[in-house]
């Protein structure tokens, strides 16, 4: 495999008539990195991937691989390979024929093609399946064949267009770890499009979140998860419980003021300093980060929302409760089996809160 190449996207725009689908996107992917493009349907992530590989022309901007401008290059001259959501395998061909298809198009001699196919079959744990038609394979095996066809041509950049979405949950989890392990072993620069945040979290070095054709946050999985920079990102990354709170500035931070359904809490952490002038905040939190208090005192370092259990379900491992607080409902996980109607306090430590200024 060639040494890992960097990928650079500079001020990229793609327009469909008057509709701007990509809006001046700039992105730098270091050689050997695994980057996930994450977002809801219609955010522009697949458009960006297709622009990178040359399937869509840029209206403005440029794209470079290892410092070489490829903006006007056709797809087959960009040094890239793509694995598609649909696999895009030839149903009338065998596993070996599908994997070697790109090599034959490049005029590689038969002996070299056979050697590379054998090496790829061994790498992808497809030994013994070379002569089998792809229609006779499982979904996971087909995905490995599609990946082998992409890797066998030794691309500089590997592009993955939601390649796991057609697999069932158990197989998908196995294949995502296989792809990540293989990418690390090969050191190949990879860009992966997905709408599944867990998939992005476990596979990528860095996550790029897009919304309406723009990058709204870029960072490591830990940064994106623990420090979402906006209510949109917080909600998308699972902090979808939202409560509006009154605040006031204090000498070294802010204090959440007591309300009809919540207690007060002083927040001296420096990350809350930008809210010093706020009068009200929008607080996001994840259900698994909260603590349910039933008949016991809450901790001094918690914001407590007072309510009652309105509904209970068991998704596995924990109980999931819908807790009614005033006119709002919040989802909270707890290991205990509690009855509907029980009064509870939702305890939220400072590190569970993602706060954003809002109108009073």
C-alpha cells in the first residue's frame, strides 16, 4: 500500500440550480486519519463525499490529495476508491472476479491480479470463497468483497458511503470493528459517511458534523460528545432532554436559580464563564448521565428537577423512565424497577449539563 496521503477540501460549494447544497466547506484530513461525516438526511454529507471522489463537480472551491489539486480530475484519476451503501457488486461474477475487477480495468497482468486477489481474500477472511457467486454470500461477506475491491487497487483515499446500513445490528457491530482494524493496519486515509452517531464514535479519529451544507462542529469523538458547541449538536449527540432555566452571574461563574420544579445550583466551572451575561439558559442532558432520587436527599453538587414517573419501559440492562416535570417529560435510565406515579428527583451533576444562552 502507498504511504498515507492527506486530503484537503477548501471552500467547497455545490449548487443544484439556485439551491446551495454545500456552503463553503473547508476540511483538512491528515494522512492515515479516519474521519466520519455525520449528520441527518439532507445535511450534505453524501454530497461532500461524492464531490471528493469526483462524481459531483464543485461550483466553487478546490480539493487536493497529498498537495496535488484534483478538483478537475475525473474519478478514476483521483487515487480514490469508494465502498457504496448498496455494495454495487456484479451479481454474475464470482468473489474473485469482483475483487479483481478494478485491476483488470487497469490492464494489470493476470498473474499479478491473481496474487493480489489471494492476498485480499486472506486479509478479509474470505479464504475458500473465491469461486462463489456474490449472490450466495451473507450481507457481511458481501461487504467484505466490496471493501476488498476498493482496497486491492491501492487507493490513496478510501471513501465509505454508509456501507453498513444494509446489515443487521449484530453483523454491523462486527463489521465496523473489522473495518476500523483493517484501516489502522493499512494506515489508509479514510472518509466515512454515516447518520449513526454510535458508528461514528467507535470508528473515527475525528467527527465532522454537518447541518444544511455547513460544518457545525469538528473534533474527536470525546470532544463532540462531551463538549457539543450548540443546542443542535447536543441534541444530535443524544443530549435530547431540554429544560429552560433562569440564571444569574456570580463572581466566578453562574448560579442556576431555584424554580417551581428545580433547585438552585452554583456552577464555578470555567466552561460556564461565557454565560456570565445570560439571564436564561437552555440545558441539555442525557438520560444515562442523570441520577434518579427516590425518597433520599440529592447531592449538593446536583441540579435537581422534581417530578413523577409517568411511564416505564425496559430496553435491556436498565429501566427507562419518562419523568414528568411540570409540563415537560424527560427520559432517564435507572437500574431499579420503580412504579409509575412515584415522586422522584432527577439529579444532574454539573458535568452532565450542556448549557446554551436563550431568551428569558
